[in-house]
C-alpha cells in the first residue's frame, strides 16, 4: 500500500488537485449550472472516448499513430446520416463496392485452385491494367451529385427516379466492377504465391455471397429506399449506428491492409500516409456530399415535446421520451444522456473484450511483445487488421452518435482528431484506462472552458468578471496536456518504459 | 532428422550475422548450440522459427522446407520457442500466459496437470501477473508455455541466464525430464549446464558452425573449449 502511494505520488497528487479544482469551480456556480456543465463534459468525454479508445489500442498494439482516425469518425457520421436521411446514395453505390470486393475475394481465394497463369510478372501487370481499365469503364459517367442531393443542400430535391440510373445500365456497371475485382484479385494472388493456401472454402463463399448480395440489391434500390425511409426514426437511427460503425470498421480494415501493413517498419511513412489520407478523404467527402454540412434530426425516442416536458427525471423520461430532462431545475437534452450511456456501454464492452476473450488476451500480450505472440503460432498481422477495424468502427460509431448533436460537416473529423490525440497523450499512450480518463478530462475541460467563455471569471476585488475569448476552451485541453506531461512524461497511466 | 539447417545466411538490417550455419537435430535428443557472445546462436534460433528469416540456405523440419514462411506458420507446425529473456507477458496472469499458447481448444486442459507437476511453483502462482514472478519462475513459465501445444521441437535460448545456481539445477532437472518426450535445441553460455544435458553439440563462431560432435568428447577436450568458448 505504501509502496503504491510512493510509486504513484504524482498521479495521486494530480488527481487530488483535479478534484479540488473541479470542486472549487463547481462551487462558483449554482448547482443546476454546475450539473449541466458536468453533464456536457461527460457527453463530450463519451464522444472523445470513442475516438480515443481506438487510437490508443492501435498505438499500443502496432505502434501506429493513426492520424486518419478523425477521418473515420467523419465517415461514420456521413454514413450514418446518409442511411438515416437519404439512403438512396447508399443503395446506388453499395452494390458497386460489394461487386468489386466480392470479385476480388473470390478470385484471390480461387486462384490456388486454378491452373497456373503463365507469364509471371508481365501477366501480373497485365491483370492490374485490366482491373483498372474495367474499374474506369464501370464507373464511367457515374454521377453522384443527384444521388447525394437532398432538399436542403443542392437547391432542390432530385426525385429518385431521375437521380438513379436504369437497371440495365446499373447491372452493367456491377458486372464491369465485379470483373475488375476478379482481375485485381488474380493479380494479388500472383504477387503472393503463399497467401490463400489451406484456408478452406470460407473465402469463396464470402466472395460469392457479396456478389450475390450486390445483384440482389440492384433491382430493389427504389424499393429499399422506400422501406428504409418508411421505418420509424428510432429503428432507422439504430440501423444508422450499425451501418456507420460497420462501414468505418470496413474502411479501417481496408486502410490497414492496403496502406499501413507495408509500412510497419517505416513509422515516418505511416504518419505521412495517414495524414495524406485525411486530406484525400476530406476532399472526397466534400466531392460526394458537398462542402457544407447537414443537420441530422434527433430520432423520436429523444425528441418528444409537450405539456409534460421536460421530463422530471430519467425514469419518467423512459415513459415520455421528452427532448430534454429536468436536471436540478434546468432542462438537459435527453439525446446527450444517450451519448453518455453509449460511451459507458462501449467502455464496459471493450473492457470485457480485453479482459475475458481470447482476442483480448492476444491484444494485451501483443501490446507488450507482438513478436513473441507470433512465435506462439498466432497470426499477429490478422489481429492487427482486426484491431484496426475495431478502433475504426468505434470512431465511426462516435461519428454517428455525434451527428444529431453537433451536425455533420467535413470539418468534424479534424476537430475530434486533435482533441482525441490530446486525450490519449494525457491518459498515456497504449493504456486503455488512460484513454478513458484522458477523454473524460478533455471533455470536462471543454465544457468548463465553454462556461468560462460564457460567464467569465469573477475574481475578488474586481468590479467586472474577466472575460475570455472562445479559444480558451480549446486551449485549456492543451494546457492540461502540458501540465500532465511536466509531472508525468508518460501520461497519467502510461507505462514507465 | 527432425530439424536440418543447411548453410543458412541471415542478415539483420545490413549486418551479415549468419554466414553459413549448418546443423542437424536428431529426434529425441538434446542438442546444444555453444559459442561466445555475439557468435550468432540466438540469431540461428530466430532464423529457424522465422523471426529473422534466412536470406539463403534451407531449413527442413521433419523433411519439410520451412524457411521464408511466416513465424506463426512455422510455430504451428510444432515448434516451441523459449526466447532469451523469457518474453513472459507481464500483464497476463500465469494461467493466461499458458492459455495464450493454445493452438486448439483443450490443449491446456490436457497438459495442465503435467505442467504443474513439473513446475509446482506455477500452480501456486496461477493467478499472479507474469510480471511479478522471479527470474527463475519466469523461466519455468516460458518453458511451460512452449509445452502447452503439441510441440515436437523446443528451441530454448539461454535458460540459465541470470539465475541462481540452485534455480539452474531445477531448470536442468525439468529439461532432462522433458528430453524423453520432446526434442530440444538448446543455446547455452553456461558450459556446465549444457554438458549436463546435451547429447551432441555444435559450436558457432563468428556466424559459422565451427565444430560439432558428441558432448561427452567435448567435455574432455580442454583445448577446444578454451579456443571457442573461453574459460569453461
């Protein structure tokens, strides 16, 4: 016990100081104001946590600083919003992507069973060229703008019948992209003669399944759009959470597999590649959805209004689903309570995954010594891809959850990226508990900062409160980071070595 | 021959570490790999398991070429690796350190009694984090971890390093007990320990296999020992 006190003196002093500072700050405000600041801080903290946890897991396991994590947050927000408000663009692009991926997986897994393709290197380049040519052919003249247009953004809604292409043309595109995927998959298989051995038929089934799914969706696009928009907003929101998180995870896995994996021995290049991805990704998002943002409606579950509102407490809210809940005499949006709950649930779920599952055990071991895990007969590269996808999925889930709260625009990724990095550094690189603590601290600091900007600080013997510019809320987190690093260079929970 | 290494050359970065190592490990024996610090013994083991793949030469395990394949595939063929400095997972409990080595569900359940009988300390410490064990206990855990799946060959790197003589005796006793079930390629600086255990030896010098023979003959050849291993 005394040993523990000695070793963690800075940590203990630091947390006592933080608690004291918070108690002092809270005593400056009425209880209802203080409570709503705390809750706002928790809301932000929960969102930061969803970004930070993945960032920290990825850094801990593979030493990759993923600057594109904010991009995945943004992609989640856009995908979730799109499914929720305008699924037409999803239904018209998803089958194309499925066909491409299905073709590639099918070809890569089937390649070892086919007779050997003669020509070696030349054949490989030929196949790549064919894949690119088919890709260009398949996407020639494909116009996303009308599909992405909604009544708010593009100066008037384009009806679905006009926006989407005729079935024949669309299926033609599908087939071209599937063929492109097959050519690309064969080229990949030629480049890696050992990959794809002894995997069994799972890859084949997956590839064929994706292709079949693409062909099934194609004729049902309009029907599907109606069906999704006809669902209740709550159900749609739930699906949006799943689709947003899932597409973030898929994109994350793809990024790791294609761009990060070749660069594990070159960390500087990883930073450059992920930074480059942010620029490319942000412009692509602007290209598809336009440079301005969208506002996403809060689902009905969190937006009832009426006589009884705001709900007097959480239990009553479960019955009336008011847009806000009364907290010590001040209304607080109920959707933000949902964000807090989501953060807590994901924190617990990941903690259980890390502590109780075999994957979690491998991750904890790999954080320390990935090479030894490999030497035990475990395919660490595959675990890397899975963890990258998991972290990306968490960030994207945060993006969907944030959409009704702060809206969807091409800038949110970078804002969250920066704050999440600060939170990770505060909490200690590679520590899961640290990531949560850092996110919480940054969230609370932002909330306090916002309040201080609003009301200023009343110092004794001064007639007027000292006013601050809005930048102080952002600066406060950097100040905390500097302070933490001065006392504890590895962050609050960072490992000593 | 369970393992044959045929003139492998291995580079780490731009350094040419192994300049032609050849050795054979017959089934059911303990073969010692001796040599001075920096001679290339550890790199030889890492080349076999695939952590530092050799650039040229062949490695045959049970007649099958394994060089160039990823380490996890090589290990899964039935090779257990007990590395230098043990590489125990500090944040995992002793039991988890064993469970992570399972290749099939139930591997550990079938072996746990044997492992705990071999190393009674580990049973007592099952719930302790690996980082809290003493050096000797960590060494036992590292060996035990390699016993969990059905391995046919153990690559054991410097098991006596930094351990008190009495603990070394325990490790020697456990390896000797294992030797009738499993083949061992042992890297060892402690000549006394190697002499007690091994049937055959190879001496590695400056990235080459310089000498080999029966351990019993080497123990009597003071000139050879002094030449390649320094004072014994």
